[in-house]
C-alpha cells in the first residue's frame, strides 16, 4: 500500500501541468493591454492640432506678432526717419515702398502693428482678468451678489460708447492720448461680455458633484472658485480673450482712423490708413499694406479662437491617435 503524505506543498503550474481548461493560467490573460492615460491639457492640444486652419492661423499670427514687436528694432529704417527716396513703389530696398516725404512704409507698418498688438494684448489681459473675477463671484454666490454685480454690468453696457469716445477725444486734444490710456479706456468697455460668459459657466458648474464634495470636505469658497471651478471654465475664458483681441484690433483701428486714437509722431495701422486714404489710387502701397496687416491679424485671431473653442468643447471626446 502506498502511503499518502499530506505535508507536501500543492503542485505548482509548470511543464505538463494544466490547472485550467485551454491551458490559460489562472489570475489573468496571457497578455495585458494598457491604455495610455491622457490629461485634459493633452487632449485639448490634440484636438486643436487636428484643426488645421487654426494651427496655420496660429503660426501666421505668431510670425506677425514677432515681426511687429521685434521687426521694427532690427529693420534698418526707422518709422520716423526721412530718406531721399520719395514716393517710391515697392523694391528690394523698400519692400513696402515709401511715402511722399521718404518714410519707409515697412518700418511704419511694423511700428503701427506693434502699437495695435500692444493695445490688443493689454486690453485682452485687463478685461479678461477683471471680467473673469467679477463673473466668477456673481455666478458662484448668486442671489443678491449676482443681482448687484450683473446690474452693474448692465449699467456699463447701457453707457453709450460715444461717451467714452468723447473722453478719449478730450484726452487726445490735450496731448495725452497715448496707447496705454487708449488700452485702459477700451478695457473699461470690453470686460462686460467676458463677465457674462464666466457667470453663465459658473452657474452651470456650481451644482456639480465635485463642488458638493469640496464643500463637504470643508473647502472654503475661495478655494472652490479658484482651484475647482475656474480650471473647468478656462475654455470659455480663453475663447473670450481671443475674441477680445480681434475686436480690440478693429476698434483701435477705427479710433485711430477717426482721429481719436494714437496721434503723431507715433503711429498705428488705423492712423496709417487714415493718413494715406487719398493715396489709395495713386500710391496704393501706402494704403493697402497697413490694411492687409489688419485683415491678417483679425482673421488669424478669429480662426485661432474657433480652434480653441472646438478644442475645449467637452462633448468632443474622440481624439485620433
């Protein structure tokens, strides 16, 4: 009789031992498949890169901004320098030609674009910051706070723009119409739309489960607003900021064209168009090159804004590899 020992360890899976049907080892499949985790920022970048027109517009916009901010410093002609070449058409020496007193048009366009871009970026920064804070507070607290802040916003919206333009004209008449003053005056008009957008976003977000969880954990209102709600509202805020840049470029151009904006000896794209309007048929390079820069900046900013709006759209969950 063979003795059966119960003190031996259980047999292990090895050669010639198949503990499960089909030869599959217990505890998991033969090969593990993993899915690469994607952060929200990475998904936004992927969706934006799929928007080819927005990507191309971003490249063109960056080149134009770099040229406007740096090009005037490295170009061998100054925007206010007078040369011997009078009313010359575009050439290798003067790619954008010259005006009636010898100013290099390329240097003037670069300097004018620099002022327009500086005004637009400052307006976008100031109006977006102020409008975001006011809209966030109104949307999060609601009630009387929301009513008070939104009625103040409606009051600013109801003020005729001509009143601000009159103040601007008075400042210009006294010689203080510099680009910083113009930027802050335009910022006083632009924040209202951003505040409304942020308020609407916060009204929809404040009832979400993660906000209730943060309150249950004892998070303060300031932390909930800036650490939980604001990151989830960054999409509409960025889109509103890009729209503010495009609108400010056009408004500043209009003000300068009407004589209410940047004044000589400084210059801007709108001022160049206003000064050379009469030369549109005889010396078209003086009129069309500044206009072309305005069109390029406005269109590229709008296309980039469209791409950002699609990239931040939470309903777009499918991302191509």
